[in-house]
């Protein structure tokens, strides 16, 4: 799971184009949360252009799941990422079992509050934060963290 809010999507744009990622993981879930639909930067590129890529397109179509969500207006997926995880809606919507330590790995990038909320949710489920020296089930992009 790649979980980003607002400009926190940025680090994941290169990740979803990396062939090694698709070799390591059966599914790659890219979640982008924003306030408004107009703020879903790169939506068309992720949903339309990337799957049509001459080299990686077929792999992306089979393994990448793009899940945009907004909080302040009607949309296909609506709500904060943390709420969607807590309610089990995210895993259900993407067709995967409930989030768990054994099978899931996470990268987080976004607002300070989003990082705090999702860290708490993941830790409550037994997942541990990893670092350069210690493996874990989730990592946090430090560029936007306090």
C-alpha cells in the first residue's frame, strides 16, 4: 500500500513505474487522498496513461490498483484514508483481505496528522515501523514529517 495525501503522492510516482516493485509485490495499491476532486493531481496519468505504457502497461493493468479518495465532495471513494482503513472499506474496495502484518507492507507520505493517524492504526494491528537499519511493515517518507 502506498498511502499519500495531497502532494504526498509525489514519492510514489516513481515507485509505480519501477518494474522491481511489481516483481516483489502481487498487488500495488496506490491511495491518494485530497479534499476535492480537482486536487487529485496525476489522476488521469495514473488511471489512463500509465496503464497504456508500451513497456509496463500490461503489468500495471494487472497489478496496480489506483484508489483516489476525497473528503469534501461526492466521489466514488469518499473519506480520510485513516477512516477507510479503520472501517475496513479500503481493503474491501480493492478486493483484498483485511490489512494484516503477515501480507501487507506500507509506505506513507502526507500531512503530519495523516501520518500520526495511520501510524496508530497500523501499530494497533501489530505492524511496526521500519528504518534503514531495522525491517518493518511500514515506512514513513520523512520529507514532510515533523
